[in-house]
């Protein structure tokens, strides 16, 4: 069991590294093309690698969508998420963008008793509903496919012709996305999310390294301190969640209400896991 978990942790670290290199390519492309065009190109390069395993297994029937409205909703939400992230890395360094991005679980945890992160929560709900009737590959394919169509439609009026030298970057996007998704899937298959999720924070280290190597910049002291606070707070929330789960496991299940509220389950770790699955098609 211990060796399996260590292997899962190593796989998660590798997945984060590959995703970071992919984000580096997104940042390079965003300097030459509008954010929505980059989002459309990101989706288009992923589709062949999503389809290839299905074609090799002769399982095209797995792609059949059963809940079109939900697929359309997820596609639109993905445009907002990916387009926003690409715009962020266009104007910020990778380290700065990661510092903000990795604070999302903390924001969700803080706002969960007030108004919540509406778009993100809605996206999580849709994927849970869709997986009841559609296969995983169908959810991924139609989310990425529809996101590509929507992003391309938005980017069409200002579409910039792709330079010949950038085609290798686009090929790299597709390959890195496929490898990263495989590693991520293996990590979550081999160990619980609470074990592997904390190592998502290694993205900050990769962001700093890529900023230095490619763009010759380093994060300010303020970003380093803020990033450290984000990491420590996130790790504390994950530790607190695991401790709460252990305490709940020792007590009998209670379907009743307490002081007028249903006994709920705080899912900070699940939120992070879903975020990885949704933002990395």
C-alpha cells in the first residue's frame, strides 16, 4: 500500500510538471494570438488524442451524448475557465498566475457558506449529472469539442493566421495534454485524492523555473510570501478534511438533521480533484 501511494505521488508530481510545460506553451502562444483563439487551438489539438484510444478499441459508441443541454453548458463554462486562464498567463508570469489559481480551493471554502463560486459549482454539478448517463470519454470529448467550437466562434472575427513556426508548439500542446491527462488519471486511480492533491502545489515551483528559464523573470517577494501562505493554508485545509473524515468514520451514520441543517460533508479535497479533472481535458 505504501509503495503504491508513493508511486501515485510521483505520478502526480510528473503530471503537474507536464501541465506546467503545457501552460508555458499557452503563454508563448498568447503573445501572438488572442486568448480565445489560443483556447480554440488548445481544444483542437486535444481532440485527436482523445479520439485515438476510442478508435483503436473500436468503441465509437462510447462517444454518444445523452444529455445535450448539460454538454452545452459544460462547453460554455469551459470557454470561460480556459479563456480566463490563458488571458491571465498572457499578462502575468506563470508563478503569479499559479499563485492566484491555486487559491481557488481556499476561496471556494470561504464562500461556500455565503454565495459560492457559481460557475465552478455549476460545472461540478453538471459533470456529476452527466457521468450518470454518459461515459467518461463522452464527457471529455464533447466538453472539449464544444469548447473548441464556442471559442473558435468567438475568436473568428479577429482570427490571426497561424505562423509556420508555431505548428510545432501546437503539436506539443496536443502531446503534452495527452500525457498529462494519462498521468493525472493514473495518480487518482492509484491513491485517494487527499493523498495526491497536495502535490498540485508543486506547480508553483515549475512556474518559477519556467519564468526564469524562458522569460528571465523571478517572482517578487510579495508573490513568494503570498504563494507560501496559499500552500500552507491549502495543506491545512486538506489535513483538516482528512482528520474530519476519520472522525466521521468512527461515528455511526446519521441521516437526521442537526439544528435545522442537513449533516453535510465538507468536500475541499473533492473540489480540488474535480478542478483537475475539469480544467485538464
